[in-house]
C-alpha cells in the first residue's frame, strides 16, 4: 500500500449527503474535488450508496473504496463518507452530531418536509460541523450554540400576527432612520 495514503490528515470527511426515502438528493456537500467532480458522478455515487444501504440494518458500508456511515429517520437517510482508511468512529461522531443537531433544530421532527422548510439551518449546521473536509465540531450543543438556534425561539410560522406586524414595523422604522 502507498505510504503517502496512510499519512494522518485533518481532511477526514469526503462528503456528506441527505437523501429522501426514494434516494433523491435533498442536501449534499463534497469536500474532495477529485472524488466525484461532476454532478452526474455525484448522483450516481449517491444512487449506488442508497441502493446498497436503504434496506440494510447496518450503520457502516464500504463502496467504491469509501467508508460510509449512515443513519435513517422516518423518510430521510443521512450519510457521511470518508476514505477507506478513515476511522469509522470519527465518521460516526460527525453523523451523530449532524443528526442530533438537526433533531434539535427540527424539534425532534426529523422528516423530509421539516428539513426542507428549515434548509438554511441545515446548511449552517453542516458548515459548523465540517469545513472543507475537516471536522470542526462533534458536540451538538456547541453546534447549536454557534448556529444560534434555540429550541425556545419561535420561528416565523409560529409567531402571532401581532408579533410579525410589530417586527415589520421595527424593521421599517430602522431602515428609514438609516
């Protein structure tokens, strides 16, 4: 085996993606530009991974020279991909952090519709956990704190009409004063 490939590296994660229960992409981030450079190659890889994992009860798969850890919830499949030599426990800690953080943001309602409704928060979470393939954080509470999402905050859809109107008035007032 090539000794250069066994060198320790901070670049642990090759890709992260979330698929629905039909194998359609909802979110994907590839951190290694040489891995699957085109959208077509990425979607083919995701389809192969989904076909291998969607009926399995395992948490780890090996496909196309990659180590893949995954988890499913209701109608979503979460995947974290690393190289063949990557430590599965490191990849699993990233996966668990991602899932637990999203569970908090989505108020334990980790399903396709809620995920799509909160996509900006999902991207923020992924970016706080991984940057360019380097794992930055594996503690969901730290991720949530950095993303500044609070479980007790009211999203716009749960605010009363009076609260929305008051917020709009304040924004208009401040934009006029500037």
